[in-house]
C-alpha cells in the first residue's frame, strides 16, 4: 500500500492551495474542482479536512464524477488513465486537476464541461 493512502487530505490540501495561489488561482477554484471530482460541497470538504481524513477514507466517501474518466495525461511521470489501482487513480485525478488549474487552464475545461 502506498504511503499517500494513509496521508490525511488536510496535510496535502494547503500544498495544493499554495501551488495554485502562486500561479494566480484561488482556494475557491480548488474547492470547485474537488467538489466536481468528489461531490463534496464546502461543508463536507471542511468536515474531512477538520477530521484529518486519509485519502483512502476521503475517496471511499466520495461520489466520483461520472466524467472523471475524461481526465487524462501525465502526473509524476505516469499516465493517469493507465493507473490500475482505483484509489491511486483517484488521487492522481485530483493531482491532475490541480496541475491543470496551476497551468492556467480555464475552469470549464478543467471540469470537463
């Protein structure tokens, strides 16, 4: 099992926020992308962050967007569409959304609208 599975989302979330804010994006945009991917509204996301939920628990509670499979590309040198472990793939989907936001991609494209 990968160490990221037992890492709390709250430990990584500030890193996502910092990365996006350095690139001129906002926490609100990050939260919107997370809500699109997981179905968690602001209150549910905050609950998971406050509780120190692990990535494993976070994605176990999530209702993954049916269009999540449209997320393709490379994260950490690996094509997300070829990752076999479902949990690792979901974590990488989130990483990919953060990367796309950081690169200035329009929100409509990030959310596969």
